[in-house]
C-alpha cells in the first residue's frame, strides 16, 4: 500500500486523510480480522423516514395498496393522527427515489 501511494505521489498531489468511512453517500465498514468490506446507506434512508416521522415503524417485506387506510390498522388514537398527517404518496416517492438511485 505504501509503495502504491508513493508511486501515485510522484504523478499527483495527494493527501493521506486516513481511512474512508463515507464515500458518495455510502458508509464503508472494514473488518480487518475477516478481510471484509461492507457498504451501507442506512443514514441516507433514515433521513426521509425521520422527515415524515415514520422512523420508528417496523418495516415489512410486502408493500400495501395506496387505497388501504393505514390509520385503521393502528389501535392507538394518538398514532392514528400521526399516520394521517403523513402524506403517503410523498413518503413513497421519497423511498422510491432512494430505491432507484441506489
């Protein structure tokens, strides 16, 4: 690694900023013990969920039809008002955008 950096420094102006943790909206995790690298965009996904106030809800693997009244599925009155305040189409548009760009 050191020799590669030295070779590149002969041709380019380089700065060693240390290990990379974020790159192009992706979080990078290295496990040097098992020689693995993993990428995650959970922070990028959590931003719109927090904006719409739905970050605490449990994800499911199947999507629901837009015609379903979600408030009828939630028993607590205070949570029903919270769900009604979320624009379903706006929330889904944000998540579809994330799905498309990743």
